[in-house]
C-alpha cells in the first residue's frame, strides 16, 4: 500500500499543485487522509514559503476526507487549518478568503450532521466581512452565500425562498471564477434545488431544467476521471426520476430510476467513498427492497458519528426488516426488532444524537403498525411518536427523516 500511495503521489504531482482537487476522486478515502496529513505538516513548517495558501489547501483536503467518511475530527482539522490561514493572512483579501473557508467548513458540518444554526452562523460571518478587492474573492463570497441560502430555503420548504435561492445560484455560476470542482458542486446544488421546486410546484419547466443540468453534469464527469461527481449527479437524477414515477405511477420511469441507482453504485467501492456509497444505497432502499446485507453495511459505515445519513441508514434498515417480517407474519421477528430498538433507547451510545432518537421512534412506530396488522390490536401512541420524531428531525435540519415520519403518519391516518 505504501508503494502504491507513493506511485500515485508521483502520478498526480502536477495535479497536486493546482487549485482543482478533482483528481482526488481517483484515490480512496485512506489516501485522501494521507494527502491531508502531509499538507497539514507542510503548512505548519517554519520553512513553508506560502503558509496562507498551504493552510487553505490543507483545509480543503480535510473537508474532502470528511465528506467521504464523515469523520468529525476531519471537519475540526479543516476548521483548524482555516484559522491558521486567517493568522497568516497578509492583507484584507486573504482575511476574507480565510473567513470564507471557515464558513465552507461550517456548511459541510451541516451537510453531515444537521443543525441549521451552523448555516445561520456562517451567513452571519459572511455579512460581517469587509468588501473584498479581488474579483475572484467577491465571486467566491457570492457563491458561498448562495449555497448557504439554498440549504436554508430547502429547510423552509417555501417556494418563494427556493426560487430566490435558485436565482442567487444562477448569478453565482455566471460570475464564478473558481476551479471546476467548485463549479460542479454549485451546479449540483442548483439542480437539487430546482428539482425540489419542480416537484413541490408540479412545474414541468423546472423539472426539465433540473434534468438538463444533471444530464450535463453526468456527461461532463467521465467515469475514469470523475467517478464521484458522476455518481452524485446520477443518484440525484435517479431520485428525481423515482419521485416523478411515484407521482405519475409510471413503472417504466421507476425501472429507469433503479437502473440509474445501480450504475451510480457501481462507479466505486464502499471503501473508496463510504458516505457516497451509503447515500446511494439509502436512496435506493426508499424505492426498492435491497438485500439485508447491503443496508447492514450502509448502516455500519455511517453509524456512531452523529451523521444525518447514519440515522437515515438505520431507519431504512429497520423499515425493510419490519416490512419483511410483516409480509411473512413473523411476530417473533417483529418482537426482536422492537426489543433491539427499545434497548438502544434505554442504553444509548455515547455518540447517540437526537436524530438517532428520532430514527428509533419511527422504527418503533413501524413495528407497532406491522404487529397491529396481524393481531388486530390498535397501536398506541404511534401518532405522538411520529409527530415528535418529525419535529425533532426538522429542528436538526434532517428533512428526509422528517418526511419519512410524516408519510408514515399520513398512511396511518388514512388506514
């Protein structure tokens, strides 16, 4: 492995000196960590010729590692590197760029662990910044502001806010003067936002725009060069297609979405980018029954770190286990699932979060409803369990988890 890593570093020596970190998609999460540690060491040397730029690069590498595996320590190291950059800032423009870096780390922390207060704090940080002189810094600040606003707009669910955020992202893209990787991330954010607008408003025009944007992202990301970017765009395409298929009750579209998910999952292995792989499996599991081993692996890769994705993976695994037991009328299996969930609630791990609690509540509600189907007993407290789970999930910014609880509540009330 050491020889392999050394050869890769030689191969990418030229790419390592560029601002575009797209080449990292070709190496596994372990080697990304190696790169981040080496960059941090280089940035901390007294002899480092450009400590400001070196610290910003270290922060970017640690964020990439955190985005792949969800490690809280990597987010903290990214923030530490951002603060180091601020200390080494030689002028006002560099001070602004260091602040933008810290706000970017806060945005990633939200993406991984929720907490809308992280987004508002980042926006407050941007609002207090002095005007930058360099055109590219001004554009970078506008792009980050738009990305933060888009996340808050999605949390609000209000069309007016989502449309305003989409306009901000459009303007940011038009003025952006950054690396290709940043442009692709903003385009993916815009496509996700426009897709949500289209689904919420049942607007074919917006759905078409989202489809065009995602198709362009997929075509621009060659599988042998940008496998993760391609997989992320394909997964979002598949999620949109599956949502439309559900609305229109179109089996052909549902099959196409499943094929897209399969292609996305095959672009890399679980150890290459554990969170990307797990996210794809969780999205697939919402729309098709997966082998138990797949969701068990996705849960194992995401548990214990307070990740939003970890709560989603656990809830989805419980949902499919309960569905299988219910279909077979296996009350013993349902009791085993319930016992496991109650044990986790009674003795939570030291890393358990309110989102984990919400996932357990949804799981208990599913078991109660499945058991009632066979015993005829009226399930008690299910509505309250689901309401509290949805409220908790929304409070922490986990919209998908909240929507699962609310959909289950709706099915319960219509039954």
